[in-house]
C-alpha cells in the first residue's frame, strides 16, 4: 500500500468580531407621553369592563 500525502491547510484564525452597536430609535418626551396616555386609556377601559362584570355578578346573586 502506498501512503497518500495530505496537504495541510494553513490555520485560519477567526476574524475578531466587531460589535455592532444597536442604536434604539429616538424616543422623546412626546412619544413617552402618548404611550403613557394609551396605557391609561387601556386601564380605564379594563376597569370599566371589570365593574360591569362585577355588577352583573352582583345582580345575578341578588335575583334582580
């Protein structure tokens, strides 16, 4: 049998990873205010729905 010669590949060092800075979009005062207002409106709607449900349960227990 004959021996096959194999070529050694030069060692490839991995390229140093350059960190990519992710810059969040600008979120200013007006944006924060509108988000907060939306949260408050959602909370008010949720509370109103919960009151209607609670009143319905209370009415069904009293037989009215």
